[in-house]
């Protein structure tokens, strides 16, 4: 339950904040886009576990505070997700071919109609498979939370194993659970990528 | 009347249009010919309210839009009364060709399935109308782009090299459609390299080179050009046929 709660928070916060940050970054490239890219770049070079531990121990020690590990894990993973999502959305918006909007303008569509009928559907199709893949990765990353004592599914599995010592059954079941969750999402992402991100180039 | 008056346009330090004036009368077909880089497409974009000029003015019916525009948002371009078919076509890739045709009509609340069907039939698009733009040939896309513009029933239709990938039969169909539009009062401005197309269709020929209009007049310009540069250009095109 904690795993799903954590996964849900990470996905929702990451998608919403990432969409906002990505859109702002595409609009204000220098003031928002550049700092976002730099942070994204730094985060992409830092292992999730190190970032998690860094926020859990040294940062809290420096600030003299003690924060619930669940909150630390949520903030860490949501931050990583936010910047990953923002990167995808900013890139797609920045590279959006303006000619499609020009064609909409000369056909008499209002800016709002152009946005809703042309830009958003194209952007949605281009971003959704990538965003799904990121969410699968983030769901898998929630397991790291066990290392800072969040009682999520991996930690529970460890505790049960400590009591009954049936590692094959317990960890196999855990693996199957994650496969059942992640494989369909990956499959959907691949299907959507095939269907939506068709070769837009015209022969 | 759609008119560009004394248009000057530079990109950085290169002047691409120098004091160009063009009049697109309603119910007439005007054809611009000229070598690549002569400023034809830039002029067309300016006439389509897509590219602001540095100096000069645009007139559409009773309204005058002097350049430079204070801010693009401050003017309200008369789209789709003036509309364009670009050389690159710009069909929306997430929509089928049929949806490309009908979506603007839906947005403008001008749905007319009968007209859509007639045009699809006339342009022989029935076989591929449900495909996406990247699934059909350039010639098929060109027909769809022209159909999309025609369905908007514009007062002025601007066309940039729309026949480049069409076969003789398709060119003749487009030509006949343009003549029908002309008889309905639509003003048409067309950029083309097809001299025969220009001879058959044009009420007015405009020859551009190096950002200026060198010669203009009726279709006789093509038969008896006065300017040496026009003579040379036409002879090169004729000999290349």
C-alpha cells in the first residue's frame, strides 16, 4: 500500500509539476528553460540512491531537522520525476513545427482552436510514450525508499523473509508483482509510440 | 482587392524585396514567375499576412495595413478570407487527409459534407482520403492541401508552387478548378514554374527577379517579353522542357 501511495504521489506530482515547468521552460527558454535543463542534467548524472541518501542524512543533519522518510522519499523521487517530465515536455514544445500552427491560422482557426485541435494532440502523441516509460522507471525506483526505512513493499518483503526465510518465493512474488505492473505499462508505451509517433516526415 | 504597395523587406542586411507593388484583383488569376531567390515566396507570405514587411502597406478590401506593424497581435489578419497553400503543404500529421479537409470547416462551423464529397471526387482522392499525410505521395498531398484551401471558399487564394508534383491530368484538374473559382469572383495569386499553366490560366503575369518586379502585364508577356532578363529566363525554361 505504501508503495502504491508513494508511486502515486511521485507520478502525480512529477507529471503535473513537470508539465508546468516544461511548458514554462519552452516559453521562457533563458529564465526557466536553461536552469531547468541544468538541474535536469545534474540530476541525470546523480544516482537516485545517492540523492535519496543525501536528502535523508546530510541535508537533514545540516538543517537540524528530522523528516519522515516517506516524505523524504516522496520529495526526492517527485523532484527527479518532475525534471525528467519537464525535459520531455520542454523539448517537444520547443521543437514543435510552427508551420502546423501557421496552416491552422490561415485556415481561420482561432489561437485557442489551434492549440486544442492541432498543437495539444500532436504534443500529446509525441510525449505520452516517453512519459509512460519514465513513470515505470519511477515506480521501480520507489524500492529505494526501503533503504531509508520507508515501509514499502520491498522492506515488507525483507521483514517477512527475516521471519519465515523463504527468499525464493518472496522475492519471486515481488518480481512477478512488479512485472505485472510495469510490463503492461511498458507495452502500452511501446504501442502508443508505434501508433502515435509515426514517421511525421512526408515522403 | 488584395494589394501590396511599395513593399520593402530585408532579412538582416540583405534586401529581398525592393519597392514591390502587386495587385491581386478579385475574379482574376495572377501568376508570379521568376528564378529561385527572387523574393516570390516572401512576397506571397507578406500578402498572406504571415510576414511583416519593413515598409509599404497591405490593402484588403477597404482596409489598409501599413508597415511596420506596431505588434503582430495588434492587427487582425483576414484569414481565411485570404488563405494560402504553401509549397511545403503543412498538412496536419495527426489527422487523416479527410480530417485535414473537414477540421477547419468544423472549427469555422461551415460543415458542408456535400461539397467535401464533390471535391474529393473531382480531385480523385477517394482511394487515399482516409490515409495520413505521411502515407501518401507528394502529389496526393498537394491535392489534399489545395482541397483544404478551396473548401474554405476564400476571397483571395495564394498558391505557392502547388503543381510541382502533379501529373498533366492533375494539373489540368487544378487549372479547371482555379478557373471555376475565378468565375465565382475569387482572386488568385499563383507562383509557378509551369509556363503552360501560366499561359492557360493567367490574367496577369508578374515576373520577379532579385527582389523587384521586372515586367508585368497580360499573358502576352510570356510570348513577347520586353526585358532581356525575362527573355533569358523564359528561354532557359522553354529549352529545359
